[in-house]
C-alpha cells in the first residue's frame, strides 16, 4: 500500500512538471547598432529574444551564451491583423554627453512583438524620440 502511494505521488509530480513546461514564441534579430535594454548595454549583432515566464523577456546575443532577463512593464494586445514576424521597436534618442560637441543617437529597446504572444512594453522614453523597428525571424519551438 505504501509503495502504491509513493508511486502515485511520483506520477503526479511528473505530470505536473511535464504539464508545466510552457513554450513561448521566440525570434532572432540582426541588430545593426549598439543598444540598451533592461539597463544593460549590448553591441550590434545577432540576438535571440523570447518570453520566459511572467513579467520577463529573455535576450541572448548569439556570440554569447548568457541569457539576460529583461522585465517588461506591461503586455500589449496583439494588433489586428496579427503580426507574422517578430519585431523589436527601439526608441532613438539624441545624446551629446560623450563629448558635448558630437551628437550621438542612443537606441533603447522599447517594445518586443512576438507572433502569437502580442507585444511587451519594455521601456517608455519621455521627451523627444523616434522609433526604429527591426524585423526578425521566427524560431521554431
């Protein structure tokens, strides 16, 4: 009897773990400029982005193995018609801090859009800025 109870508990635990493995939409992007996301700076290059759990986006540059969690402010409803490919929206902000004589454009990740998941507001820029959208490719789950 005791053995049957233990087997039942193990089977239930396995079912809960297997059922809890949720897959989310993912995308890969070629970002041609250095940018900031979640308070960290990233060089140009290929990046992988996915939703991971509640309240976070994961960003990994292909040249590195480290996954950087980036919290999002709010979930955005998927537009009609639905997006077909993943997109990153960057806020382009002017900055003359490095030398005060040279005007530099900073790129800050503002929104992440993943097909089937909708959008994620990552950052809101106050003041004058423009948007730069980078389209990516879906990653098969």
